[in-house]
C-alpha cells in the first residue's frame, strides 16, 4: 500500500465515531432536551444498562461532558447534570451578548441566501412548536436557529467560543421557554434578528442580537434568584 493509500485508510478509521463519543452525544442530547435535568444524578450503572455499553465507556463520556461544563462531579454524590449559579449566568450572558452581536452583524453583512433560508426555516419551526406547545421541538428549532446564525458569520473562532456557551445556557432555556410571556417576547426578538439579516442591515442585526441576549439574561437571572430563594426557604423550614 502506498503512502496515499495509508493516509486515506487512516482518515477513514479516525472518522469512525468511538463508543465514548456516541455515548457522550446521547447524554448531551438528553441534557439539551431536558430529559436529564440540572442537578440530576448520573448513575453509571443505570447509564450502562440504558445504553448497553460498558462502564469505562460511560465514564469516559462523562469526562467529556464535564470538560464541556454540562456535568459536574460532586463529592459523595458522583456526577450530576450541571447547574448554573447566578454569577456564572451573568458572565455567560455578558460574553454571549458580545459574541452573538458580532455573529449577527457578520451574517447580515454577508447575507448568504442559504443562511438566511436556514434561519427562516428554523424560525418557522419554532413558531409552530410554540403554537403546538411542543417544548422539545421548540428547543430543537431554537438550537437550529442559533446554529445557522453562528455558522453564518463564517468565523471559526466565534463558533468555537459560542457553542459551549449555548450548551450551558440551554440548561436555563429549558425552564425559561416554558413561561408564556417569555415565549411571545422571544419570538418577536428572534424574528427581528432574522429580518435584519434578511435585509442586510449589520447595525440592526447586531443590536437585535444584543437586545435578545439581554432580555434572555433578565429572565434567566430572575429564574435563578427565585429558585435560590425557594431552596433557602425549604432549608429554613426543615
């Protein structure tokens, strides 16, 4: 076999997903969809039985998700789905506003027809999911909306920084999207983003993205504060 053949063979082998990566992806999807909730324990034995894989594969997958901030190992409890503190949320949304504002600006400047179409299709599915009360479909549509927005800016560094932020923020989005008042406001905000990109208005697209993130931050921070207050009250009453 010549060197070219060896290289092609190596690339094909490396492209095959490992058991660890497949398990990590399944767990990521379960967390993103809300099937595994923030604070929930991740028992290795149960995950092994559920996925039909060995304990080392599950353990390695959990390490991958821990590196991404989706799983946290708690002393005497083991791995749990991560929760987000008030201070972490403030920092996440502050960083997201800057990066997503730039992504929106670049999307509008480039105005790639395929990107505009993908954002519009995701928005249409989001509206339909909300109308049907299908939270899972709404989360998937929102994820596709941001994927098109982030990819559409054609900046690999922005994409690498924003994707892990969105993974963490999805932990909050699961709850915030269940509130009707936030749903309607969020729809208006993302529709404004799409229209600004469609019209090729970089300044407006950037501002709409920043405004959307700031409004989402207000809702998320309020939700965290309420949850913390309820926990403190429950502890005091014990």
